[in-house]
């Protein structure tokens, strides 16, 4: 039975379902589509045009929704900024409750931000989104100043609330006004940071649902790029601030001032207990390790009987990671922990963990930290050595010159490593240690700190 017979049969008595399917050479789903299309009152071109128009209508609906949310949120944002500038910045300036430098440290460029956003709001309310953001984005440097100063502003504000009684009373009085709706000054100062995240989301949605032929498409695309750059700046500042807090926390955990954790360019990675396996077969000893981007710090817990430092750690060794080699002695995903081997120019560590997940994380973190510190030139030389060794090992002997070049490069690397290995040994820093090595010169001490273990 063919498709024509099926259609004619459908006008009269329809056969049973099973017999009807068995008598057809094609699948029933395809037949139903063919029958539906054959009886459609519109030609295929009209159906395709309707589908495209429906998609355009959906894009326009999403764009209108994002535009409406952008205007409404901008109105509320400008109202809240006006509360800060009117009831805090202007009145504090008139009364002289805070010095000018302190006032500028707390409020930074928020007054300029309020002025810029008021101009943007006028364009948005009139429907000129592209033109408004074209004029707004060149003024984003006011936001750059604000986001770079936000953490210092929080610190200065906290100090003034603690020490300045008149300012503390003034702040409480202003926040009690009905216009503030129980909002605190600390919350209002975070508004420009949060607003950038809202700009990023709403502008991306508007650009994605704007026709590329629309004159505003290029303007909105430029605005998205500028706001994303500022958003990334905020994220970087946040990461740096959180890293600084971690370094300060570790510094407070360490006894005394000999072990310096706070250093420019240093990043905190992780910390935890690991068992140190001695080389002479003694019992393993649990130690606390702090991993940073440039060194591994080994510490032990202070005596529980100590009156003030019972919860602190005493730094013992600082291992620089620049010339460290990380090797997994044993340990796999199905076992229980494993053993790590860390080789330094003047020391070697065997670290053991009985927790498999913790062991894998330590291995991954150490390997990544060491890999970032290795110079690219050394890595390229090693790769060339491997490639040329492979070519030079051909039996016909035509590649002997490349093999000699590889040996020459390998000798250069070995000579550099030999010079590094001849640097001074570790330096003892703790006055409580029974033996103390004298430091010959300050230059030698700086070299030793980068190439060998430092005994703290």
C-alpha cells in the first residue's frame, strides 16, 4: 500500500493500526509528517517566514525585558548613590567631622560616579542605550579608582568608627533616616562593585538579542568589552585581597618574627599535615606544611604548655621551589595515600599521606607550583635535547652533528646547575638552635635563600 492509498483509506474506513503499519514501506512518523505537510493550507516558504519572524519576536522580547530591567535598576542605583553623596559626603565636608584625606579615603570617587551615572540614566530613560553607554564607558576610570581603593576604604572606615566618637554618632544618625530603609553605609559603599556585575549581565543579554544590522549593536558590543575588562579588574583585586588575608593569617600562626611569610608576589596555595619519612629509618614525624607559590614551609606545633603560643607553629625549614623536583614514589587512585619525593639542591624530602585524596591534591599542587617557576628557556632546551637525541640515535649515522649539538646544550645546562649547586649551604635563623652557621656576606645569603633550604 502506497502513500496515496493510505490517504484514500483515511477518508473512508481506517484499517487496524498494526495492519496499517505493516503494509507501509516507510516509518509511520515520516508518513504523518508527509500527510501533515501535504494538507497544510500554507506553502513551505510562508511557514519558514513565520518561523523566522517568531524567532525575531522572541529576540525582541528578551531585549525589551533586559532594557526595562536596566532602566529600573539604574534609577534605583542612582537614588542610593545620591543618599551617600548628599547625607554623607556633602554634610561631612561642611561640618568638618573628618579630615579631607580621611574623607577621600573612605568615599574615593563615589561623587564622580554618581554624576556619570546620572547622565547615563537620562539616555537610558529616553531609549538611547547605545549612545548612553558610548558616553559612559570613557568615564569608567572613576570606577577603576573606586575598585582599587575599596579595601583600603573599608579599613579606614573601620578605624574611624573605632576611634572617632563624633563620626560614629553621625553615621548612626544618618542611617536612621527613613530614606536609607535600614541600609548601612558599609552596604552602600559596595554598590558600584555590584553594579558592574549587573552591567555585564544585562549588556550581554541585550547584545545577544540585538540584530547585528541595528546601529546600536556595535555600541553595545564595545560597552560589553569595556565592562568585562572592569569586571576582570575587580576579580583580580578580590583574589589579591583574599591572598593577602591568607598570608597574614599564616604569619600570625607562626611563632616569632624570624619566618617571613608576607612577601611581594607570593601566593598562598594550601596547607596541611604530612608525615616526614627520615632517611635513616627512624619513626615518621607529622609536620605542618604551608605551600606557597615560591616555597614550601615546614613547621611543628609549639608545646601545649606554652602560656601564649600553644596554638601556634614554629617554622623549621623553608624549601624554595624554583629548583625542586617532584616525584610520586608510590600512590594511585585505588590505594590509601602515597609517598612523595621532593629533591632540592641541598636537601631531599620524603612526605607521606594516608589519605588518597589529600595525597593527590598535594602532588598536583606541588607539581603545578614548580612548573610555573621553571624558566621557559630550560624547558625548551630539554625538549630540543629529547628530539635531537631521538634523531641522533639513527643507525645510519647521518645525524651525528645534531647529536653533538645536543650534548653541547646539555653540558651548558649541567654547568649552570653545577654553579647553582656550589652556592652556600642553608642558614640557621633560630637563636634557640644549639648550632649556628655564620653568614659570610649578605649577597651569599640572598643566593642561598633562592637555591637551597633555609633552616628557620
